[in-house]
C-alpha cells in the first residue's frame, strides 16, 4: 500500500508531454500556478494508470488528493501546493476536482461506445485544463467554448496516437465502439503490430472528426487578451493541426505520429514569424522641414 499518491509518480514531467506546458512564452508570474496544477494532475494521472495498484487503492489515493485540495489532509504535497496557489489567486478547486473525476472514470471505465460519450469524458479530462490556464490569466469565460473544442481535440489526438499502447498496457480503449463496429473491427485489432485496413479507415475517420474540433477553435488564440498566452495557444493549435494531418494518413500502431523536436521547433518559429509579420506597423515619424 502506498502512503501518498506521489509514490506512484512515473517520473514523467512537463517536458515529456505532447503539447507545451507553461513554456517560456508564459509570463513568469503565471508559470508557478500552472506548474502547481500540472504537478497535481500529473500525479493523479500516474495513479490512475499505475499497473501495479488495485482499483480500490487507486480510488483511495485519488480521494486523498481531493482531501488535500480541500484542506482536510496535508499528506499530499502536490495538493497542498495547489491549494495554496488557489487561495493566493482567489480561484476555486473545481477544475482540479473535474480532473480527479476523470481519473476515477479511468479506474473503472475501460470502453466508450460513442463519440458523444468520449466528448463527455473530455469535459472532465481535458477542458478544465485550458479553463484553469485562462482563469490564471484573468481571461473571460466567454472563451470557454473555443477552449473546450481545442482541449477536446488535444485529448483525442493523444488517445488516437496511443490507442495500441492503452489497449495493451491498460485494456483501456478510447476509440468509440460504435466507430469500430461501423468499420467491422473489434478492440482486439488494437493489439496487433499494425492496423488492418479496416482499423486504419476507422482511425483516419476519427482523426478527420477531431479536425472539426480544431476548426471550431480556429479563432481562439486571436481572442485571448494576454499576448503571451495567445502565442502559446496558437502554437498548440498549429501542433495539433500537424498531428491530425499525420493521424489522417498514418498507422499509429506501426508508424510514428509524434512530432520530433526539429519539426516542433519549426512550428514554433512559423507561428512567431507569422505574428511578427502581422504586427501593427508604427507610422513613420513626420519629417521636420528646417526653417
């Protein structure tokens, strides 16, 4: 039995994620608050995915994290740290609680039947992350619908990239059963070394559907008031576009989908260069005629 959820940590950190987590673009005064949230969520995620913990033990540790967030238990350092950040900034714990509920689902819910059911899962597992970052920056809740579309897309991209690994390691399948049935395949196909033509057709269709979520979020970054956060979101959106493009054409069971560092850096440079070209031009100074 583990005393704390932190004992379940795998060592995975922000630099190992598919998308940036409070990169250098985020203002220094906001980065600690985002990292405190990330550490809490990463810990809970590692608990839910731990291969050696019984379901009852996972749920106990997730409950302990929530108790720490509420101030009823100080054993979980990541919960105490996030609780302090929330108090200092006058923010509530709901986004973190939503994510804990997503991880509780991960403990006992191994299949999703429809796309709509998967989106409902994203309401707990993904959308609160972006909402929290917006709240830290004091952005309007009017941005939440666009945020939700982008965050759901990021979550589903991760699911599609890792569909084989999730099935083999955790017997967890986020690919909707309805989509697999329409393609004429069952979940066992996810355990193969490479996707069958029918499974590839299914996964490519889901990638295209994920692309529609990115289209819903297309103007999101431009509507963010904080310029540094706006740039970060624009880069994340562009990275997601690239990954969806790959998922529409590749087999995630046998081919690399993740972007390499050089490719990701090219995306960052491209977004920054585009913003630089579109920056407002200052009027030329008036010439003074000597008298």
